[in-house]
């Protein structure tokens, strides 16, 4: 069983006991976080697809830690202008462990 969720305008394919990195949300370490923007759930041979989201479906995750992503370098250069700029950026991320995937069986 797996689900496709949306958070931070990105989509993630998750299954039980997966560890994922998402954009930081307001959550404390060790707490649970419910993600309700579920786009698709595949369970055995059946596929449940939302339009855009499945009603009553959710993914429960445990917050493991707040981490920083890898450094990304943005380099801007203009030829013949003696202009160059190097900028580094590290994104704040939330490390989650997927506990359960729930689906509303009435659909």
C-alpha cells in the first residue's frame, strides 16, 4: 500500500515506515503530524484517485527532526559587464517517518 501526498506544492510517494524530507512545517520533534492532502492511494489491486484530494484520507507521520538540506549554489554572471554573484542557500526541512495511511472506505 502506498499513497501520493502533496505538501509544500510538491508531491511525494510514501509507504508505511518510509522516511521523507519535506519543507518545514510547524511541528515539534517526537509529535505526530497528519497530512490530509492525499492525491492517490493504491491498496492491493484497487486504486483510489481524488479530484484533487481524497476525502477522509490521510497520512499520519512522526516528526523525527528538523534538518538543513544540502547547500545549493546560484551563480549569476553577465558577460562583458564585470558582474558576477555567487549565492549559497540551505533549505530548512522536516524529517518524517510515515506511520499509517488511512482511507475512507465509503468512497
